[in-house]
C-alpha cells in the first residue's frame, strides 16, 4: 500500500437502527486501523472528514430498482451503482487527497448473478465500493451485539478485497471464506501474516 490514510464513507440503507450504525462505524474504524495500521476515518455525511463538522446519519431508502422479484433479493450490481453515486458526491466535497472508499451497510438479502450461496457482503478486488448485509448475520436470539460483531468481521473481509487481497485459507484470518455465519464467528478482526505481507509487499 502506498497510502497512509483511508477515508471511508458509510452509507446505511434500509431499516437499520441509528445506534447500531454508530456503534458499527466506531468499532469498524478501530478494527481496520488496528488490523492494517492505517489512519482510518469513517464518516456518514459531513462535508470534510478533516474538519470538526458534525457528522449526520441519514438512513437511505432501499433502491427499488435493485430488487429481483423472481429471486426475492437485491442485486449487488445495482447497489454498486448506488455506491459510485455516493462516492462521486463525496469527492465533490472532500478537500483531502487521501484515498476514499464507500461501504454500503444494508439490512436486506443480496445476490450476485451466478453465485448460489448466501452472500454476506460483496466487493471488487482493488475497487472502491464494498457492501455488507446484516440480513443473514442475525442469530436466532436476535442479539444485536452478535450481528454487529459479524458485520464488522465481514466488513474487514470485503475491505480486504478493496485493498487488493484475495480469499485466504489461514484459520482465523479476516479473509477466510465463510459459507455460514458460524464461519464468520471464527474470524479474527485481523489479517494473517501472509495477507499482511501481501498488503505491504513482504
């Protein structure tokens, strides 16, 4: 990585609770900073993440154009378009030259054409937009702390793709593949030694 600071605009979409979104932002920001050693700044709506402006949380409506009635889920391809719009909007306001990525935090089921399994998140390797869905992360007890922990670990996973990483077979690595939420529970909030070596050219 050739950059030292990472700005992340979090875009909540759906029926997420404001407290959940704030707690997620604070914990994810710390987790990513601890994992990769970068100066990470997560924000929602304020004009300049380098200023003292007060952040505003806007829970966005679900884009109806992304819904596939045959499958009963929302297409990630359409959601990436929403993410790009949010990035372009943020770039117009930012004065910082540091890297900007977008994280869509959503609470509805998503799918990717050609993928048969449960999708917890999505990102293009080396891209700018990542998606994390809490829909399939909830446990039977509806414990929000478990859902949030899983969402943070999945966010670290999809952000690994944005930073150029690939799926990893190392046990506990944030880049390990998850077929169900219990696999996500086994992840650490960290990347393994091999993945860190790839990030820093080791």
